[in-house]
C-alpha cells in the first residue's frame, strides 16, 4: 500500500496487512484533526461523526522512499509522547506516532490501495453528542481488550521477525 500526501511529493510504502483499521473519537484526535485540517490548503481529517480514521502498521513495515525531509512534527500540548507528522509541501497530515510504541497510525485518507474497512471505533465516549455512529463496526467507549491484544500480537510477531 502507498501512503501519499495530497500533492504527491511525500510517499511511503506500507508492506503487508495492517495491524488493524480504526476510527478514533478521543478528545486529542478531535483537537489535532481540527487543528491540522485548518492549516493552509490542508485536506480534511475529521469525519462528520467526529472520528479520525487510521490504518495501523508496524513501524518496521513502513518505508519512506520519497520526501521524508518534508515531514514536520506537530505536537499537541499535554501529549508528551505523541507526535503527528505533517507533509510541509501541502499540509497533509500523514501519521500519528506514539513514540514509545511499535506502530504508526497512518491517516486513512492518505492511504492508496485496498484497505480493510474500519474494524473498530474507539474512545466513543468523547464523540460529539449529536453524532450518530455508523453500525459497520463495533464501537467502544475506551480502548477495548481486542485492540490491546492486536497491538501485542503485532509486537510479538515483530520480535520474532515475522
Ligand atoms: Zn505534499
Ligand atoms: Zn484518538
């Protein structure tokens, strides 16, 4: 799968299947998406229901062949270990990275190619009150065990070199 900024100068490659696909409704993702999509020329990030969609990939499965030097870190106040990478050429948000983690949360709208539909909706206790969530995937008020388990499995596979 290819991950591309809206003008095409930054391009990544993500190999194999993602760890999972999700939409996050937490207050930090809402705030970050709102700030990032308000940058000049930036594409939209926030869904109409207040969710931000991600495709999670192991860090070792993502390569940065093109335009890596154009990436800029964007940090929200009060989120010391999390940064979001923005392509400075066109202000496209590319991914969210929890620096202590072993995965990238790629912004789904930047992903080109066959991607599984959203598999879980997370942190829905923060969703805007009026928002109606699509019924296509289970919704969780917080991070459910199955989310943690998928991340742990991915970590294990990574350690085993698979
Ligand atoms: Zn660009
Ligand atoms: Zn979030």
